């Protein structure tokens, strides 16, 4: 037995066992430490190739990505173009590193870095929807992490590592799929207090969180605890490599345009009769200001330079005007008007909005300064009463919502007769009948 151990060799590379080269001996052979690490790399590469085969063909070209996004998100052409290029390049990089045959001719010594994305735009412009739709198109795990709930380790709140735990849960425990996922960090503009609001208290939910996110966002081996959810190897801990996880951050950054305008507009300090007049009423275009935003402008919101530097791609989103909000109500595949029409169709009732009603809904959303997010609350308020009453009524076929209904001056008009016989409700008898039905008479 001693003689056999003295001359034992690795069954893979043939190296002889020695005090500096121990071997793991099994029933039929032995293996050295170097071959164990090599085998681990080979098995991991098999897993990456399986994921690559799943994603192969699912990543459209940038122009196709933008075309698909147009079916879900209205407007924001510049942001869509930037996101389409960034996402396509990100997963093209993963294919290159995974040894995809389509990239075998490329130089292996060139290492491609990861470029995370920062979405900047007013609230309700579709930042979260863009990120989630992209993840759905590509077919990778996706999670939304609210930056305002993150705190430093040891304090009440979620640690930054909890983001990876949620991503792993979405990937159904598959570490390989989780490592190719997309994480959306929401409300990053509220992550830290601005320098003007600085106090002597410790900012446990601001700069400390940014410092903790640096390693996570840039790419590192992160050990996370599954909190009692043991895996096949009887371990409640798992290591996730974040180098391939695409991080997309988003924030409204209110007042950002003022900082950009101050930087772009030259100071006019001339006085006297020969000084050039200052056009006080001239205001720079908000879209142009967002497009001219630089990383240095974001420091005004308390973001540290190291954190900003981890998001080299800046995608500005435009504020939504009246026409854009009307398009959001009616055009996308999951448009709000279509959603409520489907709800009413379950009761065999058709729902119709007049053009004036749609315009007034858009105007009210602009007045509330909530963007597209405020459209649903307006519709819920307007349709609450008919959605409450119609299931209890019989022989109701149609509902009409006009401008007066949106203004709160009239109730939703419901009818059991064909809309063609009503026309535009210009006949007084028909109008009285609709009002009587609306009041439950």
C-alpha cells in the first residue's frame, strides 16, 4: 500500500504525487489540484455554452430591437437607439467570451469591458418599462431594485447583495442564467443627499450604499447567502460572478436641466449702453438639455464620481407631451385604453372614449406632473363608478366617456341600444335616455 501511494500519479496530467502536489484518490484513479481547477473551468464553460445556445438567435440586431420596443413604448427614439446598441453589444461580448463560433476569427487577447447604462428623464417617461421590455425580448432574468431601500450592511434595510439573491430566485436557482441577467436600479437620484443637504449625520443609505454597489456593478465574485435554502451540494451559500450582469440605473434627477443650462449658457455680465441685451424669455429646449447632460452634472445630486463612472452609457428620456400621452393611451400592444376595454368586454360591454376625452386625460396627466404613470389613476377614477355598477345591471351594451366625464361634470353614459342609433348623442331624447341610464334610472 505504501509503495502504491509513493508512485501514484494524476490520471489526467500524469504528474507524480509529492508533498507539494497532493492527489485526490478515488476507486479507479487520482486527480491533482491543477486538474481539479481545469475541470471546474470546463464544466463552467459547458454551462455558459448551454445558456448561449438558449440565447442564440434571441438577440435581434439593434434596428430590430428598437422596432420591437416601438410596439411597447411610445416615443423616446434616442433612448431606444442607445439602449438597443448597448444591449446588443453587451450580449455580443458574452458570445465572444463564451467562444461562439461566429466570433472565432477575433483576436483572443482583446478583452471587451462591460458598459452599464444610466437612464435620465422625468418620472413616468418609461425608464422601467424600457429595461423590463429589453430583458423580455432577450429572454434573460430581470429584477428591479429600489435604490431607496438599500442600506449599508448591519443596518435596517436590504443589503446590496440582496439584489443578487432576487436575481437568482428569478433564474430559478440557475447561477449561469443569473450571471447573464439584467438588474434595473430604480430611483438612483434619491440614493444620496445632495451636497447642499449635507449634515453631520452618517448617510447610511446614500454614499455608503454607493460604495457597496461599486464592486457589484463593475464585476466581482460575490458570495451570497440563500438564507436557509440549501442547494444540491448541501451549501446555503453560492458565488455569483457579476462581470456579465448588465446593470441599468434610472432616475428622474429633478432640476438637472437647470444645472446643464447653467453650464451651457455663457454668462453675460456686460453692463452699460453697449452691452448685448439678454433674452430673458429664451429658454433652452429640454430635450437638448437632457442630450447635453454630462456625468459631472450628476454629481449635483450626491452621486460619487466612482459610481457615475461605472455607468458610461447615458440615455436621456424626453418629457412626454400631450400627443405622446394620447399615443400611450391608444397605440401600444398593452395600451391602457385597450386594457380597460378588455375589462369591460368581460361584461359584454363595449367602452368608447371620444377624442376630446383622450386629450383631456393627457392634459390632466401633464398638470399632475406624473407622466404616463398618472394615466391609470385618472382612468381608475373616471371608470370606478361604471365598473362598480355594470356587473349588477343587465342589458348594458355600451359605455361612452366624453370630455365632460373627465372634467367631473357628468357621469359615464351607458346604453343598452346600438351606438349607430344614437349617433353622436345629438338627439335630446337619446341624450336624456343615456343620462337616465347613467344615473341608474
